């Protein structure tokens, strides 16, 4: 029986993780769960799964949950409490699904204490990739990606990576694949969040629309698989059936296919090196009208180019890219900036922020905070 701690339990990844776990009660136990402030949803999870701990980021929300939580559930709040449940001696696996930089500290805590990290919080790698990979190596922690693309690559190279020449990350193209660049300036947050294939939160939905999500995945893949920028490509695949390609020197190409349902990748991360049923339907290619593949239109998806630039620059640049994007996306969702202002704010922040080595967690946090301040100064001033 493995004890599972789910960080970000009320989000789409967290809820899908609970769904998969509930299918295998003889293998997995929900040990601890967390949310930001949605105490009512977390209360229902506590009633359904009876975890030992429930953590909320917001103190007032934690007080409300504490007064209503079932007996035996200890309610905590704050970043230190997230670190506690991630690194708890009784935690075996950690689903790191907190959105953005807020999930970094707890992911690092899991790495320090040798857990299996089912990584959905890619920002932890973007902000402090070398540090996180080093911590995991020293502690014996496993990092198993939950992004469908990186899970696909992880599965494809389990037979060995001799002769691996490059990988291709597939991208749906988001809701604006058929929208001309000239019309993007007028799109609304509601339109940007209307993803054609995946059910996701608002922030990651906007990232998919700008393709910054794919840009962050480029950086994530570089750290996870030890690849150079020129070994990582992006290809637009609107149907989201093929989740990535791995190319080898002998001309072989491996890919992993499946319906666009995150439970496949979550189930694999939980059951690795074995496999369990996930609740995902069987893919029937005879029912798919066609599978399309296109080169991304870089003018439309400027965030892709910025991600490559940040990865080439290295040091603190990927962390700056992520911080600036979080600020810009938040401003867009609040109707303070336009859709096309997002990459402009990110580019200006990359130019303004100092590029420096990040050799401690404190330095990673300091760079994140400085980058956010710089990006915020450009909100409302983008031309």
C-alpha cells in the first residue's frame, strides 16, 4: 500500500489523480491533500477519502475546513505545512500539481526526502531545474513526468536511449489555431480558456493558447532528459492523439498514442514500472478521421521563441520567463492587458532582469520575486 500526497487536490490533475486512486484501493491510500482556498471542495475530498492531513494556503479557509472536517483529518495551512506533507516520513508518492511557482517549495521538499515525485508542476523545473535534479539524484527521489508529452517520451525511452537524436513535443495549437494573427489582439479571456481538447484550469488554458505551455515544456524536457535546445522540437497536432515522438539515429521513430485524458499519464506515474487500468477509453484509430501535423506559426506563437531563447541563455532566464508569464497571464485574465501583450511583457522582462547563476533555493526565490516585480511594471504599459 502506497501513501499518496496530492498537492493541488481540487484542480483537474488532483481530481483525476483521486479518480485513478479510487480504482485501486488495495494499492493506494490518500495520505494528504492540499488546496489554495477552496475549502468546500477539499472538505468533500476529506469526506470521500479520509486523509490524515488537509492543507490550505489560506488561513481563513483552513479555519473553516477545520470546523467541518471529519474526525481524524488534521487541518493545516501555509507553505511550511505543504512542505511538511510533501516530505512527511509516511508519504511515499507526491503528486505535485500546484499551479505555478507556488508549488516549487513543496516539490523541493519531496525531492530532498527521496519521494517519488509525479511532476505536474513543471514550474519547479523551470525555476530551479539543476537544483531540483541534483536534489533528486542525491536523495534517490524519482521524478516521473505527468505532462502527457513528457510521459510519452519517458515511456518511449524506457527501452534505452542509445542513438537518440531528437524529440518532438506535440501541441494542439489551442483555441486559436485557425485564428489569424491580426485577430488575436481582440480575443477575450473566456475565448482563451476554451481549449478544444483538454479540460484545464484558466492559467494553463491561456498558456496553451499562447503556446507558452509548450515553451515551458521545452525547458522541462531539457532538464528531465538531458537534451540540448536543438534536440527539442514542437509540432502542431490538433487531435492530441499522438503525445510525442522520439527520433533515433537509425531512422526509427517511437511515439505514444492515447485519447486526450490525463488519467493515462497519472496512472502510469502511480503504477510505474507496471501499469494499471485508468478509466480511460480505448483508442480506436479507425474512428479518427485524420491525424494532422503542422509546423507552428512562430509569428502567432511568439512565446515559443522566447522559451527557446531563455533555455539558450540558461542560468536564471527560464525562471524569469516563467515569472513574467505568470504576471502577464494574471493581468490578461483580469482584463488589464490584451492577449498579444503577454509575450511582449515576457520579452521586456527577459531583457530587463539580470541573468545570474542560481545555486540555492533562496536565490531561485529571489530571482522569481524580482522578475515578477519587473513584469508588473510593464502591465498596463505595453504598446
